[in-house]
């Protein structure tokens, strides 16, 4: 990844981390996520960092979420570097999409079994309801099970919230025109705005840290857009014990 045109955004990303008092990062694989090794390490102390699939080519995350399978994703087919990063990752917690978990368990190292949890997501492009469930009328941050949509970061964000993270910054979800997910940009943008509004109304925060993101509504959303009285965010809910794990990342920056 050539970061030459992106280093100038470091200052604004760092400023938002401080100003919004973030304790969690959700990473996509877009250009600004590759800036993470260059962010002031002091700002990442105590952060809980989430990422999906082969994200560890950028940074060793605390929580790795794997949704697709080698059988259904060309990027993860046997022999690819992406699959190698998934299989060799050693996160503190590994989350597998329940419907695909069996396919991964035969590939993962046995040492990962005790930190692996299956997640029963509600997936919008394949909306299978569990007994007694009703189809949600809109994208919900809190529901019987975490929502994912058409991209992994939406699912990671709702899972992070369920796990007690309350001040979440989303980085590297640009959805540019050259990315395979760009056709879903409008829906994903709306879902993140829904999450930001709902988080704010509950005293938390979910914000878009990427200055170049094509998720324009999510990037520009401010607490004043909330349908309830704004909160200062300092009275956020106590995170679950599992969200208090500090990141101990010591990875070197990626080569250009």
C-alpha cells in the first residue's frame, strides 16, 4: 500500500480519537486503516481494536471477526495470502459467523479453540430469522443478535457494542469506486448513521474517522442530528469486562 497521499490525514484522525474519547477502533481494509501503525502509539494504549479476515496484515487486533469462507470467497481461497493471514492470526478473541464456523474450525490452529466464539448474526442479504423473531424494520444497534449488512465493518460495530464497547471509531471503511462493495455504499452509509444516532442516544459514540470516506452521511453526522437531547458522552454505560483489555500491539509499520 502506497501511503504517500494519506499521511496528511494522520493529524485529523489523531485529533478525533482524542476529542471523542474513543476506547475502540473498528478497522476496514481501506487506505486509512493502513495508517494505524503510524498513529501515535500513546493514543492506542487501552484501545480495543477490531478487524475482519486478513486485517492482521496491517495490525494485530484484539478481536478478529471472520465471516466469509474459502468456499464462498475468492479472496480467501486456498493458497491465497489472505487465507494465510486468517489462519495464522493469534488475536485475543476470535469471532466466527455461526453459519460458516464449521468450515473454519478445520483450518484454525487448535490453540485458538479456547478464544473462539460463534456469532449468530442477522445478515441482511440473507435474512434468516430464528424462531420467534420478527424482521427488524430498520438497522438496529441493539437487537437479539448483532446485525451485519453487506460489509463486515457493520457487523463488527454491532458486535463490539454488544460486547460493551461504547466509544467506537470506524477507520478504513472508504468504500471507494474501485472496491467491490461500492454498489452497497448508500445502504451502508445509512446503517452507520442509524448506529451513530442510536449510540448517541444511549450516551455512547460511533464515528467515522476516515477523512476520505465515501460514507458521506456517516462522516458528517453530528450529535445535533439526534432525535433526542444530546448527551456529553461521559456517562456512557460500563463496558463488559471483556472490553477492558488493552491492546499490546508491537507490530512494525507496513512497507510501502
